[in-house]
């Protein structure tokens, strides 16, 4: 009798874990809430412009700034961290759903 009670409790816990994970994933992917922030963007450092004779290093800095500006126009700066945050949440959600399935499976075995 105690095995059946524990089995039903494990079954309910596993199903709740799966349901809550799916509900949170639905809210994240529909935009109602945000994914956990594991990756953040850093603000680009502002360089000071100096007037005078340009050296090779100044030319390299200007070239790097122009390339960064062009990449910034093609791909927004916050795109990569958003993708990484969604990927990390998806991985965690997969682990939680798998764990919930295992807990529910154990509960079903105890009920039988």
C-alpha cells in the first residue's frame, strides 16, 4: 500500500515537472517572459579620437572600428546572446523533461 502511495506521488511530481517546464518554455518562446540570462552583451568601448599624424596603428584602429560598425549594421549586437540564452534554456528544459519522465516512470513501476 505504501508503494502505491509513493508511486502515485512520484507520478504526480514527474508530470508536474514536465508540465511546468513546458509551460515556462511556451512563455519564453511566445515572448511573455524572457529566458534566463546566462550570456550578456558588453557595451563597446568608446575610443578617443586624436588629431594629428596618423600612424599605422591608428589606421588599424580605424579599420577595426569600420568593420565593427558594418557588422553591427548587418547583425544586431544582442542577437548572439539571445540565441545562446534560448539554447541554454532549451538544453535545461530538455534535461528537466527527461528527469520528469524518469520520475514518472519510476512512479508507474511502483504502482504496478
